[in-house]
């Protein structure tokens, strides 16, 4: 599903990624761990095409992302990659269902189709009674589940998560972690998680440990 070869990235004179090579299989859950500043988030952003490597090759689902134009890359990302961040980044003026519908609208779905898909996802995640609530009216765990639904609405092949449970209490964190593995088992989605949570990292099929811009 993901093949990265010799990925390098610098910011000024600081080389953050020093020739990363990795392969991640379809349906695999991979955790990326390491100390702060090791390059984990930078790597995740490049795998998600939110940032571009200075050099190296990246293929996702047999598509060589570096060959895509800026607009085609944005379209590819919208349809193939879902993101869950530590901070849910929900739009505060929109309801739960409207937040989930955003990527579907961008992908060109009609209001009717976007509504049907978003409502089904939120109900599946136990939020059927919260469709019309604003983010400020939801608990932290509920907000993060809305963010997961938003990441899934376009049925992506890959889900990338950056410290997804970092702002949740232990109960909600465990529920979110369970959800990731349920999604993998049910949908066959490939999941890459950057985390400091040792319990979550230990549950992954494979753990990659980063140190000083390289995979140890």
C-alpha cells in the first residue's frame, strides 16, 4: 500500500529525515514511535502528501505521488487518505454532520449522497443522536469520533493518525484505539499511527522506532 524509498527532508540546515525506507502492507496497522524531534510527524506528513520530500520516491496504492501535479495530488489525497490529528480540527461553526460532509463535498458528492454517508458513519460510531450538535456541545471523545468519521467519509485506502489520543482521558483513548483496529478488521484499511502511547504502539502489527531522522 505504501512504499517509501530514501525519503529526505531538511528545514534550512537541519536535516530532519535522513533517507527513510519503508513498506507498509494493505490492511496493516503500523505505529511509529520515538522521542520528540525524531522526525515522526514530518514523515507522517510526507506519507500523507501534506508535505513534499526534498528527495526520494513515494508510492501509495501503486500511484507515484511525486509525478502528480499539485491539483491532482490534492484530489488523490482527498479520495485516498484520511487524517486524524491530536487536535480534532473540527470547524466550530458547523455541526457534527456538516464537518463530516466537508471532504465529501470537496470530492464532488451531492448534498444527498454526502448526507447519507456522513449520517451512516456517525451512527456507526455511536453519534447518531449528536448529528446536529456543534463541536462545542460535544465531549472530547465525541469530537475525536467526529474527526474519525470525517477521515473515513471518502472511503480512503490509508488512514494516518498523529497522536490521535493525546488529548483524551484513558477511557476515551482506549475506545479510540479499539476503533482503529475494528476499522482495519472491517474495512481492510491501512493505518499508520504516530504515538507516544505505549499501549497503542504495542497493539500495532508492527512498530517502527525513529531516532534522529532515521528508522532504528
